C-alpha cells in the first residue's frame, strides 16, 4: 500500500445496486463514477450515509475511495457504497471488524422488491372487489 496503484477492493450491494469499491491511502476524497461524491449524490445527506463507516472507525482522512456503482436509485447506491467501504476497511485492518459488525455495516441488506403476481395489480395489491 505504499504506491498509488496499490488498493484494497471490495463489492457492496443493496437492492439492485452494486458498488465496486477501491480503497487507497490518501486524504479522504470519495469519487463515484468519475465524479466527486458531493456532485454525484444529489441529496447531500447521502454523502454522509456513504461515508459513515469511515467516520465510525475514525479513518475519514486516511483513505481515498474510488467507486463504480451500477443499478438502483440514489439511496440504494449510497447504501451499496457504504457496504463496500465497510468491507474494504475490514480487509485493510481486521481490528475494525467488531466495530463495523456491531453497527450492522458488514451485513448485506437482502431486501429486494417482490415480484408481481398474476391476477394482482402489484406484488400484493389486489384489484378492487366488487360484490355486484
């Protein structure tokens, strides 16, 4: 991890979003799909959601993060990035695992949209019942 080309890689997932995260030694820059995180995530609160693992461990200014994110919406992409960052931090320093595990950042949130069933309008919404 002495040169800029060395990095730690991890995947983060949430709903249909997949974040491929690379963790470099650096100053705290977060780049998402070739843009700064503050530019990419339009609700600014999502930047703090994504960088929460760094804040929790106290490494906010020690690492630069480069991520490629595909699929899903803004919120699920931010959470996928958070999951990827947490997994990469554990690979860089195994002593951070208990802290991140306790906060629930290492567990993949497996909730996805339920499929639509035949005869229904949505996954569970039935057409209006008519007695006559």
